C-alpha cells in the first residue's frame, strides 16, 4: 500500500506469501489482516489502527505465518553450523576451540540471517 510505513518483517512475510502463490485479493487480505487491526470488547468495536509490527496475538493464523516467515532460515546458514528450530525458539550452534573463530563464524551467520 503506497505511503503506508511498514516494518521490514511485514514486507518480507508478504513477499514470502506472494512467492508461495498467494496473490491478488488473497494477498490484499493478508496485508490488511497484518496492518489494520481492531478489537471487540464488551460488545464494542474499537477504531481500526495501523499496526506496524507483529501479528494478532492468539490468532489461528499467527503460528502459520510464523512458520512461513522462518521456513527458509536454514537455507541461509552455512552447513558447518547447526540450526535448531522449535516453535518460536531458534538456536544456532557452532563448535570451535578458538574464540575468535566462534565469534567470526557466528557473526557471519547472523548477518546471513539478517540479509536473507
């Protein structure tokens, strides 16, 4: 949506959904679902607000969107490192007796994750 500031994570998630074949009206629905939110409390619907980070808490789609978001994480990590993904807890492992090597290798891998 032109002119709407979004967090980079939304852009990444929406691009991943598009690459999975979710386009057109369905893609717009996901965009609106992520960005425009309101709540219903005690019979009253709040004003709609633009949300710039996160997904609706307690939603059915939240866990699925998270899996889509991290699904390719292991593809950007070097094979000499081990990645463990469990729910929303992700760990990166690398063994070395050399502290500088540990720091260097893990920093490179974290940059790979950041740059996708």
